């Protein structure tokens, strides 16, 4: 049995230019990541609102959606902090 590469939830691997299309730039990657983060947050909010309004929603589905949102937000915050640190490090370099 072959062991495949681990993929993030909803993330597509970036392989550069494909059949005439240019590789996605940083702005495109950032925009896609933020829209995925918004989708995860919207999903969690809708499940919480459905449960609060008395709809037939399983508690474990709500908790999984909230935990996925928490992990995604934590990852985004960590990524932002690392990017700011890298920018500050480049800014401090002497020429």
C-alpha cells in the first residue's frame, strides 16, 4: 500500500504553471486562503445558530465545526505572526 501525501482540508497543491495558465501569485494564494478561512467560520456559525434556534443538529457536528474553526484561526494567526517576523528580519538587515 502506497502512503500518499497529507493534504490540508480543502487546500489544493500548487504546482506552478499548468497548460498555459501562469502560476498563482502570492496575492491569489492569500485571497484563496482567506476565503477558505471565511468558509470554515461561516460553517461553524451556521451550525451554532441552527443549534441555538432548536433545529435538529447533532452536538458533535457543532463541536467539530467549532474546533475546525479554532484550529484554522490559530493556524492563520501563527502564519501571520511568522510573516511579520520575517518582514521585520528582512527590514533589519544591513545593506
